C-alpha cells in the first residue's frame, strides 16, 4: 500500500489591499493599479514568490520603514517582473526591467528608495513610465 501523499504547492491568489496611481510628469496621464501591500517582514521576504500570474493592472507595493538603496532578487518568483523604485517623496528614482524568473542576481535600486512597486515585465515601457514620475496610493 502506498502511503505517500502528494504535496501540492498552494497557489497564492491576488488580494486587493489598496489602489495605486502613477502620475506621468510628461503628459499628465494616470495609470491606475490594484495593489497588494507588503509591509511586514514576512510579506517583504515572500513578495510575489510562488505566483503563476498577475493581471496587467495589478502590482505589489513594498513599503519600508526607511529610505535607502534596495536590493531585490527573483528567487522562487515564477513571473517576469519590472521593479520600480520610489523615493520617500513618492517620485520614481529607478527601474529594473524584465527581471527573469528564478534569477538570484541582485537587482539594485541604485538610489535611495522607500517603496518598490513590482508589476508584470514590459509594463514600464508599455506605459512609458519615467524617472521623475510620481505615485500615490491608498490601502484598505
């Protein structure tokens, strides 16, 4: 008799915890997203690991207590992402575009950041987001 139990990786689904708007400085365009917020140690460490997909108008916002250079990586992350680094005054300071799934290379912000927004790879270019654009967000 076979007593082995199959271990199934739990699929983590998106839970809307707030809304975020990117304000483009160049033409006053606004991009609206539903966001999950990662502001606890566990949520920050886990991030978007183990997810198989994310909708175009969804993202995860990491909120840190301080502003400093950030280093992210894609360990256990199945979907390619764009990382948007944001200063404490809510202006975008840098990007890491098309971060590859499962890549453990460091993805530095190269500037002090208090927030990091992760969205599907390619959206920074699709939306034409630039350094100097701003964000605002609210959470439930």
